[in-house]
């Protein structure tokens, strides 16, 4: 709900309030964000004051320092020395601004950022506040949008900057969100790592100065996810405060928290100003990407659940993809580039009867690609490997009860490709310099419409001419040589964003043209795991690290923001190809079960016992899937802190639950462990399998479940006892059936 009274705006969700007002003189002041409160006047709360070494401004007839006023869209040059949200050079070439609020409107439903991924599905209950600001220096107009989602406790913000002046204006900075807190007792929580080690949880205290998470890679990246949270020092999964900010964008970003000398904290979220500028001709507008934020006073898990719900209900493809998703077998770790029609047909026949839904042919099927040095850009089948085209393989899939999926990496080009030979200038490059190669490939300049058109043409032909149900869309390097030979010198700073707009346009056209195809995002594993990509593709290959024990941390960290239903995980062969570790088959299955599921191995190498396990795992997964799609996810035991990792899915009505606990390092003479469940109905009784006991919800949540880890299998090598898993099913029993 949005209420406007006495120049004050109250944005209210089920558990939170966000309050701001317009000061006499027109400055838009931030007043409060936190647990739900009444619609009191909060003017008393902020003490307008004067500070040494900060110039005075007048808020009406009250003298105050701009430097100490909490703001909604701060600017530079008139006494606020903290980082600004906006910097726009007008005709004077100066970067100073003074913004005053010039109006507002409240709109039923959502006002969406055009041509950008955003929350757009099922938005009838949403309400939007639009506040207009005008810059007295340049004449630029700014529209701030706040889309309020009551049930999810999420607010989405974006800004539109309009050049209402008579001459060109160049944006140097255009944040999507700024928010000031009059406190600094926070830790900055980020999801950080690198290739094969994505989204590990990192917490560090804020101190005076700037703490930031950012990317200049042309992709959100493996290293720092476009998300950060401000959390209390004592915040845990179930207790304490957490403010979460997630950017709906897949390219360069910057999220910073700046603590000033008076212990106030400014958070800024937006396009990375280091790699961004944008020239606006008179009358033109620039729209920033959307950022989602939420507040929880019930710990990190409640913050995560708000993001999960907003994503599953409102975010593009995630909201529109209903029902069960296919169990996949992917060729990559099984055969890599060693592809031939005969070999793959054998591979497919070996999957018969296991319950797998789709065979996905990974890298190496096109052009003449025998390794990673050629053919990206040539999206037609290699007839030497597949004399019948893809038809033979697809038929073989159908004969063996599976559909067919395919891998592509549309944004890239190899120097050894027809596409590069015909259009050497289509790659991102800087004239006079050899473009930098990474994984022996170059990036196509998707800021150019003809490049997007060519890729759409090639890929839509591939999808129209073949019965393809699933596309894995990879992106295996980051951008260098930034800029475009086709942009004017004064517009080079637009390239990083224009690249993303081109990539999104290609994704939009393809996903709209082939609505029945399931698209999976991927970027060397999880290098572009963000809400921007999830808008187009409802699931993302979480990491190239398929080792089950490494995946505990990766999946646990990823769930901080993204719902398990957005992650994919496969059981792969052991010794694992990334770590050399051997983990029992059933543990590998248990770890992957919390995500959309599959296998990354040659079924021909499975023992009979393992084949039976595959069938059972797929059966288990079909029971978990409804919880994955609509249930609540709880993190119970933190793999970053102890030997045990545990998580739980609970159906929204509390009637069913699935719990998975994994021991990630054996200890001698081990301690007993009880995991306390969450989200159950306290007074209802649950049958707990395989323990065969019936217990009340409150007993399970407070006394907990003993983790009696089953004895590992006998036939899987000597190190097997190092890792173990236990899975539990809970189902509410009817009154009278408690015994
Ligand atoms: C990186 C992906 O994450 C892998 O799963 C695989 O598809 C390779 N690329 C293929 O080159």
C-alpha cells in the first residue's frame, strides 16, 4: 500500500514500512525503512543539524548540512560529500546538481522499466509511487519509481532520467537506488568467489569509507554477485535484521555502502559508473535497471524467502514457467568434445529406462569444433560428426523415451569460424589493437543490431528445423577491448550497457519465438547468475563445479537470494572432474535434489546398483519438485561453519516437508547432531520417514531431529565414509492418526 499525506510517503508491505518526505525547499528526504510502523509524522526523527566542514543549506527556514540529510537520490556539488546517485553534464559541462521534488503520482499496478528485465508477472496487486525531481542546474528531470509488493515484502526501484533541456546531456552516473541509514552498525554481506567457487557467503563489518561489490566484466560475473545485504552483527538465519539489495541486471554493476564520519550509511546500487556514460539528446530518456530490496527482522532466511517469492511469482520466465521441469542427462562431463553420432546413440540407449526426460548435447556439435579453438558463431551441425544432421540423434532420443536439448554460446565468435571470416569487424575490438582472446574466443558486439539479427536468424533456424525442447545458453568469457567501432567517440561509455541491451534483446526474441523451449542460462557455470538472466531463462547451471561437497557451499550461498527452483544441479562421475574427490552416489544425488535435477555422466558406466539408485533418485525428485516450485526454503546448518550442511523445503500450508542433511567431512568419534526444523505447524503431527516416528511440529522445530547418518555404501571405494547424507520426509497426519 502507498499512502501520501503532508508531503510524506509511506510505502507499506506486510512486515515493512518505507517512509520519505519532501523537505521545505524540495529535497526528497529518506526517513525510515524497517519493521512495519504506523503512519506517524517522522519529521521529529531526523534532526536537521549543522556540521563543521559541511556547508549550510536551508531546508525552508531551518539551516542544515546537506551532508547529514538522509536522501533518496543524492547529488554532488551542493554540500553533500558522500557518493552521489546522479552525475549529468549539461551544457555548462559541470557536474553539480540541486534536485527538488516537483510532483508525484500513485499508480495502481506496476510501472516497469522499458526494455529491461524486471518484475512484470502477476502485478495486479502491486502499487507504484512515481516521484518527479527537477535539477535546477541542468534542467534534467528525474522520475523515481517505487513498485511495492505487499505480500512479498519487496520494493522494486528504478529511475528514468529525461533530458528536458535544449542541448545534449551526458550521464556519468545514474544509480537505480540510493538509501541512507542513520546508523553504521552493519556488516556487508556479499556472495563472492570465482569460477567453480561461486557465491560463497562473505561478511565483513562496515567502517568509515566505502565498501563495495562491483563488476567491470561486461557480465555480473563469478566473482561478486549483483547483490549485497546490510546485516546486523548478530544476525543469524532466523534472528536479527537484514536489508537485502538485488540488482536485476547481468552486466557491469556497483553496489556500495559508504559510512561517513557521523555513522550514517549510504547504499548505492546501479550500473557501474566506471564503465558507464550515456549521452541524451534533448527530449531523450534513460531508464536504469531495476533493483529489488527487502527488509527482514527475522534473520537472513526471511530475507531470502522474500526474494524467492518475488522471483517465483513476478519475475518473467520464472513466474511463467509452471509445472515439473525435465530431468536432464548432459553430455559434457561424459564425453566433452569426443562426439560422434554412433557414440552418442550408444550413450542415449544406455539412458533408456532410467526415467531421464531430456538428453542435452553440449559443446562440440557445430561447425568443425573438436576443441575450444573454433567454430563459435557457426550454428549449423558438423556433418562429419553427425552425417544425418541432428535428426538421427533426435530420433534416437525419441526411441529411447527422451526429448532433445542443445548447447549454444550465441554471444561469442571463434577466429576460426565462417562468421568471423565474413564479418571480422563484428567482434568487440579497438581499432589498431588485436582483441584479447579468452578461452580462444572473442565476444560479438551485440550493441549492433545486425549482429543480433544474424544470431536470431541462425538460432531460430536451428530451433525451427529441429525438434529441440531445451537450450543451454552459455557465455564463457568476459568482455575486454570495451567499446564499439560503431559508436561515436563521445558514446564509447555506452557500450557496456548497450551490449547488455543487445543480449537481452536476443534473449527476448528467441524466448518469445520459441515459448515451449526451456532455456537454461550458463556462464562457465554460474558466472551470470542474476535476476536479469533469470527474467529470460527460469534456471541457471549453478556452477561448473559438480563436486557434491563443493556444491553444498555454492548452492547454500546462491539460495541467499535466488530460489532453489532457479538452480540446476547434476550428479556427475567420480573421481570428480574438478576436485578429484570421490563421494558416494547417494550423497551426490541428495545434494543435487534441492535444484532442478539431472546427470552429467555416461549411463553406460553405471553399475546395476547405481542404475537402480538413479531410478530412485528421479522418483524422489518428482516428490520434491512441487516443494521446490512453491514451497519455502530454509537453511538449517551452515556448511561454511561446521561439518554438517542441512536444508529444508516446506510446503506453504505446512503439510509436507523434505529435509536433507549432508556431512561434508568425517570426524573421528563423531558428536551427535540434532537439526532443528523450521516452518512446520507447531501443533500438527508429522510422520517422519525413514525414522518411522510421528512428532508434533513444535517438537521437531525445538527438540530437532537426530541426524543418524546412514552407513555409506560398501561398493564405492575406501574414502566413502568421509561423506554421508540423510534425507527425511515429513507429512502431516490427520487427527487421531498420531500414534
Ligand atoms: C561451460 C559450461 O558451464 C559447461 O557446462 C560446458 O557447457 C562448457 N562450458 C562447454 O564448453
